[in-house]
């Protein structure tokens, strides 16, 4: 059983067609067919049922595919590590980050890594937590830094990195900032309902928690007039000193220069856990471990010291 045979098998397994797999591998169909036959001879079982529809994996084929992916991945990690040692290249890593993480504290992580590991190459995929977890499961990224699923499947490993509180945010000079300054106390929830809201396009526990706080206080939750995945647009809308938003404190502290966190009564600070999510059976490369070590260090830094409340 050779790496080429395993890669050929996985390509045929995923495409379900000898013709398509041969084209993807730049092989002739007879050559690919011989590779698959040799693999079946070694395993002693049929891996595919061949028909006019294509290649249908048998139960043996499904079982081999699960293990073959791990073997091929480990071989690729080994190849990269040997190449890194031979050429003194720092290695490469691809990981995901939610928007608050990407703009909130990743710049600090990158600065530290560039100083300590100048040959390290990073590819960072930004997305909402649900999408990033799906990409981890699909093995498109090494790991993700985001909000972990409430009930993660057994094949996922979840490590808490630190807290990532959400706060009510407004521009400096917003009427509610002046009201807070004049009252020398927290802003009541009733005052928050009189202004337009702009929100990131997240749903789920964060939005539900915020809405529940208003309902518990006997108020109708604010309905955002605008929802956007663009942090640049969100910043521009907050700058008009009319809009309010609900954002990660790390994002406000690090990237929103003229935006501040309001102190509210009842409190609206949601302490959310920031987590690293990866597959249990997937070994991380030395490059990925280096990035993770820096992420842990930066994520552990207190956020409150960097958030300026009114």
C-alpha cells in the first residue's frame, strides 16, 4: 500500500467516478484502475461496486476512507515538517477566526509571531462560528478560534482560551454618553430603545441573550434596522453618533478607535467564552502549535483593561 494508491483511492471515493478521478489525478483510466485493484488485493476486500453509474463505495471502502484521510494528512504534515527542517522555513498553518477575533486581537498575535517566527506563513479564514466549525470538521482548516458549539460532537476537541465579553457600544459624543456623564451612573435600558441599532449578522445565543434581557425588564427588544458582516460599514454607521450596537469588547477596544462601551442598568455585558476548536484525531503541525501558543497568551490577557467605558 503506497501513498499514491491511498491518494488515488480517496480521489475516486470522493468523486465517485473512475473517469473524473483519473482526470483529476492526471492519470489514464487503466492506470488508476490498476492502482485501485492493487489496493483491493492488499486489503483482500472489494472497495467499490463498479457500475454504469460510476463507483459506489462498499462498507469496506467507507471504512478505509476514514483511515486513509488520517494517513494522508499525517504524511503531508511529515513532509512539511521535513521540508521546514531542511530549508529552515517556519512552516505554514491555516486557521479560522470569527470577526471579533480577527480584528480584535489577531493583529497583536501576528505582530508577536512575525517577531518570533519570521518564516512562518499563516492563512487566516474569517467567518461566523458555525461556518468555521464546519470547515474544521471538513478538514479545510487546522483549527478555529471562535465560540464553541453548545453540544460539540465527540470528534471535536474544544479548549477555552479566555473570555470575550459582549458590550453595548456607541460612538464618543453619542447622546447616551452625555446622558451617562450627566447622570454619573449607568444608562437605563429604556434609553437604549430610542435609538437605531446596527448589528453584526450573528444569530443564536448572543442575540437571544440580549433580547431576553429586554423582555425580562418588560421592554420590547430593539430590532436592528441594519445587519451587516462588514466591520468597516458598522464602524462608519456608529460614527454618525446615532446608532448603537452589541459587539465583542476585544473588537471595540482594539479596532474601534472612537467607539466606547456603555455601562447599562440592568447590565448588558455577556461573558462569552472564546475557544479553540479542532478535530481530536488530527495532529497539529509545529507551526500550528506555535500559533496556538501565542493565541493562548494573548487571549489570556484581561479585556477590561483595554475597554474604555464611559
